[in-house]
């Protein structure tokens, strides 16, 4: 239960408006969902318009860094070269790379090639080769606000099989997005993504999901892509979360590298792809903040 506020008190959202003219109706809706047994968002993950403006500035940097990577990435480059590009470009734009030292992560970006599912650690030893597919996952702190998005890059001539995986994974975001609307459920989005991946013969990783983001790197809710329609947290205006399914060509089983404790691999060595966007739930539907 959240703290009770008088109708004429200032709203908890910080707008300065009276509660009755601001989030009272919102809270009543939330209460109704709660009574009906649904998971509801805590107030602290509902962003104010001012916070959303700040988060958008962070996203602008994140997008510019991903664009920069896209302009320079090529065969023969090491993933450490990508790390250097991301680190320098982020600083140049006034940001801080969020992954660096996050829970002990040693680099400024995650780079995951082929059968690496996510959280790959850049290294001088990992050289991009013709035919590789790679996810570059960039996260930025700008003026204290967090952004997080990732893209796939094709290196040289990539097989039709892998190209399709990358394309279908991107389409998963689109079908997921169509389910984002106020007072829907995160499970509507999760199931749409899962169904679409399966229809194309792929499997979605179960153990790793998306997350709320903006005021912190990882906030509530945890976002699954193996969830069911009508389940999981209610989507309310002001929530910001990532859509970032990891889609495997083969088995959905994964393992974590025992030596570095970070890199996630597919258990069968088959390729995996991931795209990540940040989405804001609005009164009308959604707004993509970071792609
Ligand atoms: N960008 C990743 C995510 O989507 C961050 C992983 S944590 C890190 O959650 F330390 F590896 F960067
Ligand atoms: Co993320």
C-alpha cells in the first residue's frame, strides 16, 4: 500500500498540482487492479514529465553512440576496439558508460557475438570476422539519468539463416510494441514476442529479461518474454521499461562463462540475437525513447 494523501494535498508525483486534479484517478485505477489480484507498479517507477525529459537527453547520447558504432564497426576490429569507441564517444557527448564497474563489469559496453547471448566482455582477443553477427549493448548515464538500448550489426557477408534471425528478432520488438498501452499487461507484450519467435522456429531465452530504467540502470519491473497474456505487471502511464528479447536459433538453454562470470552462451552453440529498446507508456499508448 502507498501512503494515503488528502485530495487537496500536493500530488505525490511532484507536479505541484492538487492530488485530486493529478494522480487521484490514476491511483484509483491502480487500486482496482490490485484488488483484482494483479501486479501493479509502485509509485517510484512512475516518471514525471521532467524526469522523462531528462531521460530523453540520456537516450539521445545512447542513440548517438550506437550510430557511431554502426558507422565504424567492421571485420578485423576487436571487441575492445568497440569498447574504446563507446567509451570515448560517450564521454565526448557528456555521458558516463553505465556498464563500467556495474556489479564489477570491467568494460564500458557489452559485445555479444554469434552464440553469445548477452553480457559479452570486450577483449583484444575477440576479432570480428566476416559472417559474424554481433549485439552491441550500450547504456549511458547522463546528468544522473539512465538509458539502455542495443542493436545487432552484421559483419561482411552474413548467411541468410543468421540474417533472418536478426530480422525476426527485430520484428519481435515491433509485435511487442503493438501491445504496449496503458492498463494493459506486460504479459500481453511478452506473449506476443514469444508467439512470434516460435512461429518463426526460434526460442526466447527465459532466464534473462528486460527491466524498468531511467532513474536507475535496473528498476522494477523485471520484464519477461515468456510471459502470458493478461499476466504480469499492469502497464501504467509514466512507466519506462526495456523490450530486449534474446532469440535463439536452437535451444533456449543457456550457460554463463565460468571464467569471466558474465558472458552468456547458448547451450548448443547456435546463434542468438537481441535488440533492445526503451519504451514509455503514455496516456494514448507508447513512445519509443531509445532504439
Ligand atoms: N544493458 C544490459 C541490460 O540490458 C546491462 C547488463 S549489465 C552489464 O541489462 F554490467 F553487463 F552492463
Ligand atoms: Co537492458
